[in-house]
C-alpha cells in the first residue's frame, strides 16, 4: 500500500528526530572523564508508543526508547533532559557494571552526578516546561501574584503610572532575590532554552544573553543543541536559575522579541532595510532598555534607588561550575553596522515598558504574550 504524503512527512520527521537524539547522545558525553567516556558505547535509539513513561533503557537490547508522543509535543530541551536521564541508566549498568540495584538506586544517582542528569526525568515525571509552569503558577506564591498584578498595571495608558508599575515589579523581584541571598535560602535550579537552536545566531541574541544574565538573576550559556530543520548540531542560549527567575527571564525575552518585531515593521515601513539593519535596530532596543534599567530618575547613570545593578548568586555560580565543568569563551567577528539605525533603536528601547503577560501555563513554553497592551 502506497504511503500518503502525511505518512512520508511523519517518517522523515521521525528520522530527523532519531538522528538528533543520536547527535545529542554523543554531545552529552563531553562532560564525562575520558576514562568513562570511552566505556560508553552508542546504543540503539528508537521512538516508542509507550504511554506511562517518557523514556526507558533496556540492558538486554542496549536500547534507549523515548516516547513518540513526548518528543512530538514538547520542546527539545525537555527531550534532552529525558535522554540524558536514560543515558545515566546506561552508564550505571555499562560503566559502573551495577545490575543488582533498584532502578534509581545509589549507582544510578552516581551516574546522574557524572552526566549531570536529572534523576527524576522519567516515569510519571512532569516534563521540564510543564513542571516549571506549574511551580511558577502556585497560588501560594505571593511574589508572582504581586508581579502579575504590577505588570497588568503597567498596561496603563498613563505613561507615569505604567513606568511606576514596571519599576515596582522589578524592585519586588530584586528584593526577593537579595533576601534569598542574605539568608542563603534553598534554590532548586533548572535550565531551559530561550530562542531556538540554530547554526548561527544574529548579534542581538548575544545582547539578550547579557541582559538576562545581568538583570534577571539567571546565568546564560550557549550550549550544543540539535537543529531539526538543518539536521546538524548547532547552539542555543540556555538560561539557568530558580523557577521564578526562569519564568520572568523567559517572559522578558519573549516580550522584547515581540516588541522588536512589532517596532521594526513600523520603523522599516517604506525604507526597505535588510535583515542586518534589523540586527542594528534590535541591538539598539536591547541596549536602550539596558540603559533604562541602569539610569536613576534624575537621568544619571548609577545605582540609585530605582536602578537595577547586576547581582551575582555564588550558589548559582557553583551549580554552573558543576553542571558545565568545561567551558570556553568565544568572540564574534566585527560586522558593519548603521549607527543611525542603532541610535533610533536605543531611543525606542529607552521608552519600552514591559507589561502584562505572566501566564498560568502554555503548552511547550514557560511563558507567552497574553496581549500587547504594553507596546
């Protein structure tokens, strides 16, 4: 029987996904010590129609299975997390040679430590983004409830009221994080992608990374990730922090991205400027917003009462050192830019007001734009 067009497309998609999982398996080995890395032999990887588990490792067939439904309906960082969890099961049996313990026993926990895997990312475990959305939407979370209300007030057509609400929301989350640092409270760190994996990224994405890291209590790192439409490994910005801070930083990223696209269409109307000029404009918007965050009410640069000054969390930095023991710095080559477009973008960025949009839950996202009243 001849395959339909949709069946052919589905088969090609699954072929690419399997290739991506194989590439991710190889990429995940870099964190291991050389003596362990050589003992990890590539297993068979397949998609399965299992309903109650996200992934499994079979000792007998040397096979990692990932739920087909899960892979097709969740973001790639969530899939990555489950794959590395199953790799830890493989590590436990094939590197540590332990086969007589319970599935999540001490040797498995040791394997998770070696691979930086999440010990819970299987079985009835909520997927990465679902868990973040549920935890960040806890009705007992008074901080998030107040931030949501303030962001709603930031939609006001009165510019002074809108600015005051946005400033107050920043101060609230800043105060919470400072208090957390002072009392050295427990932090349950998670990591998520922002943006999409790609073979190359435009310059504004690097400015986004610095903005989120400097002012929104997360750490950013460019990590390897499979680019599905290209069939190759690329890179993506991954941010790490507490669930609350990931939620806010993810929303800031989404909001500013939308704001840039919306403003660029208006700015470029009738001009015919190319994609590289949009990058100049986007960098300008981001840096204009950064200047706004670091400027006091009297217009001077500094750390006044309403300014945001970068604060580093040593516990988060320690977690990053554990999770990514081998990192390298890279620099991008210089590129031509239009100073006038950049300056215009900065002027627009200084006037931007971040408003309502912290949502209860969105499939496959940690946040999304609820409406566009703040623009």
